[in-house]
């Protein structure tokens, strides 16, 4: 079997909207969100989105940071957030690096660990951790 690309259908939500909804200051249906098919990339550090997703969610830029790309180039990129990432019965909150012109959203290690999901090499799909299928178990060490 050839190794292929692993993708996952995820929902990305504006984390500030989510917090306001939890406080009763915004209705649930007013939370800005996008549904995307992301490339699961265990070589990426965090969630990487393009400027279109940032604009659709109206995510504020928190800071800029030098980032090394797969080809070794270093670029100073904006980091936005917070964002809430949902996959099946899992949810995590993280920041998102904005990579202008990016065609495929990348789901990196930080949100993967936060959701306690695994890449199944046999099915080449993202899956719930079989050791904890019903809830996230966070590793603290």
C-alpha cells in the first residue's frame, strides 16, 4: 500500500465568539465558523490557515513570528486566534498561523494532540484515539 495524504473534515470556529456564547452574550448560531477539509500534517506544529479563512472568521492577529517552511525558507507570518477546532466528538482551542495563498489548510501536532486523535496508517484516515474513543485524555507529562 502506498502512503498517501491524510485529510480530515474539520470545523474551525472563532474562539472569541465561542467564549461570548458560553457567557450568554452571543447566540450559538452567531458563532462564525467554516467547515474545511484539512491536510493532516504531523510535520506541522499547529493549525495553518490562509487569509481567506482568517477573514471569514474575523480572527484578530495576535502577533507575528518567524516560521520555517518545509522547503527551509523562513518567513515572518501572522498568528491569529483563538480558534476552536472540532473533529467528530473532539474539540480543542489553539492559535492559527496565517500562510498567505495557502491552498490546503494544515492540521498540525498541537491541535491533533489537543483533540487526542491519531493517524491510522492502515486506513490513512484521522481517527479518534482507540484507547480513549469517548473523551479526550490529555497527557500532562
